[in-house]
C-alpha cells in the first residue's frame, strides 16, 4: 500500500461532508490497493451505520451467496473491495433510505479508484452505481441493466439489490439465479485464485 493511498484512506475515514445528516458522518468502506473485486452499492443503511461494517445483514448474506464466498473471505481478503457511491448513511426517506449524497462521489470516488489498478471484476447494485460504473445502461431499467451487463462480458456484473425487498423480483426473474449467478461465481473464483504478480 503506497503512502498516498494510505493517506487518502485516512482522509476518507475522517470525512465530515455528511455532518448535517440524520446520524452524522460515519464513512464505511473496505478498500485495499490489492483489490481484485470491487463491490459498489448505493450507501450504507441504518444497520450498517450502527454496526460500522458493510453488508452485515440479511442483504449481505444473500450477496455473499451470489458471489459464492464466505463471510471471512468477504471481510478479511484484501482482494475484495467494498466502495459504495455514498460513504455515509444518507438518512431515511418516504420509501426507504435517501439517495447517496452526490458530493461524496465528487470528492472521493475518482481519487480512490485511481489507486485501484488491479480490479478484474466490478459488481454494481443500484441506480447510482449503475450510472457511474456502467453508463451504457444509465437509461435502462435495473432488469435490463442486469441482463445487458451479463451479456456484455465478465469484467462487470450488475446485480439487483440483495435486499429481502427484492424477493418478488427474484421470483419473477428466475434466469438471474439460474444463469447470471453461476457465471458471477465463476468469475469470483477466477479473480480470487490469482495470486500476486
């Protein structure tokens, strides 16, 4: 880990852009310059904020199942990076959480991504993550983006959010778990099977 990257990570952890938010600033992410897989969600939820750990909830269990990795690998393997579009819980809205704060991505995203030059696989979930990392699908529905990214190649997968709220979507789109998930797991195995250069 270079000194510049280490300093950037410290600066991100001390960020106070979200000082006025409902629960205040608490940047939550998991990054290493050795990351091979980058997981991009929207922003930490209330549970994540309280636990100070990304995807430590039922959504995380489902996500790890889709990736085909266990909890220890997910949290302890430095080849797995977790970098949401917004680093802090953005607050509650009428139908769920508020969207990620745009100034967060504007301040930190390019700077952090410029250090992540070993990424072989990017996994994105949610509209804001799709628009940034898969702009080809910016005008597509999430379903169309999931299908399109799955056909496009093996370096980027778009997933529906693994929340239990999406159980109905999963029941009506069986192709996702039958076709996309096995390909995703195969890519994850390939990325984690690679050792240092």
